[in-house]
C-alpha cells in the first residue's frame, strides 16, 4: 500500500485486548510509513521460535499475565531506540503499566523525541469477549481474523499462513487479561491524560469507522496528511 506522507508521528495505541489496536496500527503503518511495534507479537515470535526467552515467558503469555517489566521493557526498547530520530512509530500493547510508561518517557524525552499522541480505543467488555472468542491469529504474520462459531478457519488473508486460536484467547485467560487490564494497565491512561497526550475514541463500528476516529484524533486528514487548518485572518 502507498506510503502517503511519511509523517514521523510517535504514538501509542492503547486499549484492552480485542479493541482492534493491531488492525488500526497496521492501517496507520501502511498510510504513514511508520514502524509498528507490538509487544505481544514480539513475545509470540519468541514462543514460535522456541527461543530461551520464549520458554521464559510462555507461562505468562499463555495465562494472560503481564511478562515481568525487566524482560518487557528491554525487548520493546531494543526496537524503539535504534530507530532514526526522525522515524515515526506506533507502540501497540506497550506500555501496560505505569512503570513501563515512566521508563519509556525517560528514554524518549532524554533523546528529545517524546510521544506525540496516545490514542485509547474504548470497547465494552461484553463486545470484547465476543470478539476474542471468534478471533483467529495467523501463525506467520500475526494478523487477526474473525471466524464465526462452527465455521472452518480460513487461511490468512494477508499472507496465506495457517490460522490458530491463541491460548490466551480462551475464556479463563481472557478474564485474567481483563482483570490485569483494570488493575495494572488502566492507570496508564491517567499518566498520559495528565501530560495532555491522551485522545479517547470509541472502538465500536466498522474497521473504517474506527480508523476515521483514530486519524481524526491524531489530527490527520483522510489521506494521513495533517488536517487543513484555516489560515489566520489578516489583522
Ligand atoms: P497482546 O498481543 O498485546 O494481547 O499481548 C499478549 C501477551 O503478551 C500479554 O497477555 C502479556 O502476557 C504479554 N505482553 C504483551 N505486552 C506486554 C507488556 N507491555 N507488558 C507485559 N506483558 C506484555
């Protein structure tokens, strides 16, 4: 897909599991040419490859618990910090507690490239439960797909890879992830609200409708360009 503007925005997409962060991040990445860094995808790659780190984190991920900060912060910052200072990025799934938010802020502000915006996607819990129950994920590229109950999971629409149901999308793990989100992750909203970085949008509706709200919250026009601002009136 075309990289429209090359706008170097640095942003966090925030929200509970199933809110659609991954889908929206992929669309923003295609439109803006920014780098998409999803902490969950990084972890699942280690699980898939059976690395020592994968073995260390598998219980946390499969049960829907947060991976300890000392592992998580390193794995994400290892992707963010080498980016050129002019590069834009989307963080998806990180930060998930205030300590992660503080460390990220200290690192980015230390290099004069703090976040431009945090967009929180809000969806009611009963809707999320339904979405996660029918979610199949590509083993290869991690793209999420909705598959109706009883329907055979097709192959991945993005890369033709095999689809599977994530163990942490099973009902018990989903409940645990919601609890963790309420207790540990929601306070991160306040952290960013206080800094004037937060925009909240509804995640209900079609993918395109939600995308319209996300881009509006980022101050982008339909093609990912900054919205035209009226020129100041001459005095
Ligand atoms: P996600 O794909 O974002 O739903 O993440 C899947 C799982 O990866 C989570 O349930 C956690 O076990 C782990 N994980 C992802 N991001 C983080 C994070 N920022 N902090 C701790 N654990 C994380």
